[in-house]
C-alpha cells in the first residue's frame, strides 16, 4: 500500500493536545478537517461518556461539526481521541467503533510525561500506522487583503 501521511500545522497539533489534556481524566475527542492530506481545522467535541476508556458524542454534535467543516470547504480527514493512561495504540473498542476507512484515527497518549501522538488508517478493523507530520503554520501573504 502506498504510504499515506497526514500534514498537521503546528498550531492545530498543539490545540489537539491541549484539548485532550483539558479533558483529563477522561478521553478527549474531536475531528480534524482539511483538503487532501492537509489539516486546516480542528473541531473539538465533548466526550459525553465521561470515561477514561472510551468516548461518545451524540450524532447531532458530530453532524454540526461536519457541517461547519463543509462550510469551510473541508473534508473530514481524521477523528482524534486521547488515551489518558494507555499507549497511543487503538484498543479493540476503538477498532470496532471506527466506521470509515477513509477517515484516519489519531490517538494522543498521556501515558508518559510527554504526549505521544500516533496516526492510523483502520481497514477491516486492522490498524495501519500512518505518519502524522507536524508542519509549519501557513503564513499569510503580504499581498493578501485584510
């Protein structure tokens, strides 16, 4: 299979980690949207399960975030969630619940002192590791109008 990677601007990568850290002791979760493999927006969601082992978000909140992404002319590229005390590997529950092979799974682990961020493409309930590349934020052109 051709290598696939996700390109995440540094500021969005940090927002994702901060959101997951702010959700502790529970799992944090949200969506990443963008164009191609380039993430342009983060859509934090509330883990209604209030659990450190799984997350749940009502369909209406997921649909609202998807609608906002569509308004930005983005596709949903990834679902992110955290593992407060375990490694950044998909659990059997994660694999069962991940419904769309086109949407990546990003896991932020707080098992160690420094957060560990890993990406996966889930195909037939099997995790395939993908690189998550943190890239510089795009700088506006001096010619862009305000």
